[in-house]
C-alpha cells in the first residue's frame, strides 16, 4: 500500500482546520479582479493514490482557474509533442531568484527565460503550442490533458475576461523583451495563448487527476518526460521559495496565483489543494501548510 494511503481522514480534518486558520494571514492577488473577489475561506483538498484510493475534504465542487499550475502541463504536452530539443531551445532549466513575473530576471538572462515555471518561460512555451490561434492552441492542450488524465478542464471565459480587462503590463513587457531577444516571434498570440491556458479551470479532483499523469507509468512517453517535469517542479515550481520547500517538504510542487497547488508523490500519488490567500512569493499559505503536515508525518519527501 502506498504510504499516502495511510493518511487518516480525522488527521486530515485537523490539519485542514489549521490550514484554513493560517491562510487568513495571506493576501489575495490584487491584479486579477475576479481572483480578488474569491472567498478567502474556501478550502479544498484531494489526495489520489496509485492504487485507486482517494480522500477529499472541503469544497469539492469549487471551480478555480489553474493559473500557473498549468505550467508543468504545458511543458509536459510540448515535450511529448515536440521533444526536448525544441522545448529547451526556448527555455532554460535553472531556478530563478526573482518573482515569477520579473522583467529584471529576464533582462539579467538576456531575454532567455530562466525556466518554464515562471511567466516568461510559460509565455515562451505558449508560443510553441501548435494551432493557428490562441483558442485552437488552448483547445489542443486541454483536449490532450483531459484525454490523458480523464479530467474535465474547461476555459473559464469570465475569468479570462477579467484577466484581459486588466491587461497585465508585466506579462506584456516580458513578451516584448522575448520578441527582442528572438525567443518568440509574435507577442500577441503568445500572450493570448498564455492567458487562455492560465484560465483552464476545474476542481481539486481535476487537478489531482492531472497530477496522476506524473505518477502513473502507463504511457512511456509521458513517464519519460514526466521525470523532467517533476525535476523542474521540485527546483522551480514555487519560485523563490522552491529551495526552502524542497528541504521542508521534498515533493515536486507547483502553485498558482488562484491559490491552487499540486504536489506529486513519485510512484505513489498526488495531492491537490485550493486555498486562495497567498504568501509573499505568491504561493497558497494554507495549501503549503497542509502539504508540509502530510509530507512530514508520512515521510513522503523524495529525499528521505
Ligand atoms: N496568469 C497569472 C499571471 O500571469 C499566472 C501567474 C501565477 O499563477 N503565478 O500573472
């Protein structure tokens, strides 16, 4: 039985209550109007194990946008579709030391995105997704994901309107800088695709199912590239907090500004959380707290 299946529902309930409490110290992201309006107290978690078992708690029906949690899956899709050479021609694989949307970081790196888990890297990868426009590119991605993971992701058009209504100057500047450096050709389609894929939405169940793509060993191509994706999640997934989290928790993890967070327990399962308030690095306060409790008590760190 995978260690993750030993988790007791009563224990999960206690940690979840503590996580909700802690999350209240976090901040809501100010720059996407619909995200600021999210209910701070919402909390959902689902844990799925490789033996088919799962355990969930909280607002199971709550739909939320993946935001940056989609980044590992854009990477996985492109590795499977285009291969490693095409992908790592566009993005690096080293951790970044500045915030996820930092233009300075991109400029330090001469316009080459440091890794696929920060905005510049994901915008560069969005420009590689096959399809003649942003709608088709996003569709190609999520149809593939839904088929592989048996998830039910869809584009939340209201969220996308909200993202577009408040054009993110930061991301625009990142795209222009990458046009200058020759990493992307067309800033407009890259950004439109990026914004759309960030608005792919679902429940913690959908997110945990996506996580299982990086656990199951069924498909050889996915499992081959899954190793790369997990390594980059572990080293870059939580931005400037990635090193600290690797020491404390030791699981490949990716967060999003919506409060979504996903950890993969290689060979065992996946844990998906949703709790909107964020810490200063832009990671879910309650989500990271809960992951730490679970990983420590079950000794799930990949470095054990
Ligand atoms: N769409 C968001 C942005 O570009 C995603 C960032 C995130 O989730 N950290 O800012």
